[in-house]
């Protein structure tokens, strides 16, 4: 079972690949679909809409961006605090200082270094 959390890294591609290897693609939703320079209020509204689509099994909504607008974070506060049934959130950001203290205090923060490719 996945636990909602925050991952601190700039290795967005590595995290995406790891998630796709670990979970069935149907259980993952990436918002925005591609890593954005900034997570906007429209992205937050898309997260809200996706989170209220009922699921019988666990769904992980992955929020990845180089920065998160304050208004987008404020919009998501209640949803992150009280997610719908079977909904988990993964926030991926290069620095935890980019997040509001209220978001950081409600999620486990995990620092990740860039995954190095193995030479074969």
C-alpha cells in the first residue's frame, strides 16, 4: 500500500520511471502530464477533479513541477488533508522550501538523489 508523501528531488524522469515500474499505469495519474516549470491553479483544479473520480482500487495522483504557485497549494490544502477514498498523493519538487509549511507538515518528506544509470 502506497503512503502519500513528498519526494524532494530534481530527478523527475527517474521518479516517473520508478513509479511506472512499481505500479500499474492505470493506477497513476500525472498532473500535469509532463513536468511543468510551475504548478498552476488550473493544475490544482485538475487534481481536484481527478481525485473525485471514484475508484475501487488505489489511485496515486502525482504532482510534479519545478515550483508550485501559492494559490495552487492553498487550493489543494483541504484535499491533501482529507483525500477521498482510495486516493493517494505524491508531490515531487526540487526543494521543500517551495511548499507551504501547512503542506510540508502533513506529509512525510523523503529526499532522493538522482538515480545513476548503470553501465553494462
